[in-house]
C-alpha cells in the first residue's frame, strides 16, 4: 500500500469530523503526517522583471524550497539537496522542475 493509498483509506474510514474526541485528534495528526510523505508539486512564482528567474514554494506551508534560472537550467534547493521542505518536512515532487 502506498502512502497515498493509506491516506485515502484512513480518510474514507476515519474522516475527521472536528468533534474534538481523542480519535478525531489522532486521525487528524496521522493524516497530516502521512500527507507530508506524499510528494506534492511546489508552487512556482516567476519574477515580474526577469521571466527566467523563478522561486518554488512549499504547497503545505508556503516556505521557499528552491530558486533558479530557467534560461541557464540552474536550480538551487534551499533544503541542501534533501527532497523535503526544510520548514515542515513536506516531500516535494521535483519532476519537471529545474
Ligand atoms: Zn513546508
């Protein structure tokens, strides 16, 4: 079972309803943690003055995860080469980036 499948299964069978029970809190935390293990595309922001320059932001917390220059094919990951957001641990899907 992949992380995405586990997330879906837990969500379908234990969907948090916000009733503040221990089960609801535990399931909410488990879903949040599991969701960060599923690679997500970063949000791209292109520089207003130089269209070659861009920044990539974490889709979960909004922290900067990388910046680069598409004209020269340069991209620097802020997380020192790890494939996660340094701020919240979200796994980033880097495919098609850089
Ligand atoms: Zn993050």
